C-alpha cells in the first residue's frame, strides 16, 4: 500500500475524470461507424489529408500532389461543373498473411479526394496530367489576359 495516491490503474492509464491530464477522454462519437477515434480513420488520415501544392506561373496553373505507392491507374483527375478540378484515388491495404507477425503499421490506405475551383483564365480543354515517382502533376494552361485598348480622347474647349 502506498501513501501517495495513484492516478493510474493497473495498465498505466490515468482514470480520474477530475485529472486535467487524463488520457481517458470521452469521445461522443466513439460508437458511430465513422468514429474519429477508430483505427480505420487513423490509418486513412494521411490519404484523406493528401497535401496538394497549387502554384500559378505566367503560363499555367500547376498542381502537385505527393502520392507515394499509388499507381496512375488508381488516380482520377476530372473537371466537374465546368471549373472544378477534382483529384481522387485509392490505395488498397495489403493482404495480411496469418503467419506474419506485424511490429508496426504506419503506411496508410483508403480513399482521398480534393477539389479546387479554378479561375476564369484557365483553359479547361488543355488540361494535362502526369505521374512521375509518386508525384502527380496537373498543368492547366492560362488564357492570355487581353490588354484593354486605350484610346485618348482630346478635350476641346
């Protein structure tokens, strides 16, 4: 018996609801199938939050997405509603052998989808996409900005 009260139960986790550093935080969505704390949502979070860079050059809009381990056949690049670029894909989980002993699983699997509203100066009929070493590059050429014709008007009087 200890004179110092223990905030941990037998498995090393804090159990007091009054302890502000408690690891047992109530999750109101714990029992829903789309629970934020479920193992499936944690393992797909990297794909769901796929990072995509968008830069604008004088000639084009260029999107780059890091998609390591995904084949170009597993990625779809589409244009919806005339000006919405949609990039989506899926990485399937590897088949697990019953005899294998897993020590760590960090690679994510699942689906991802990102959508971008394109500006008026994008040439929608000339979009090109390529995949090289796990990096998807989507290039959308820009229309030349028409310079306004300026005509001087002479002031009489």
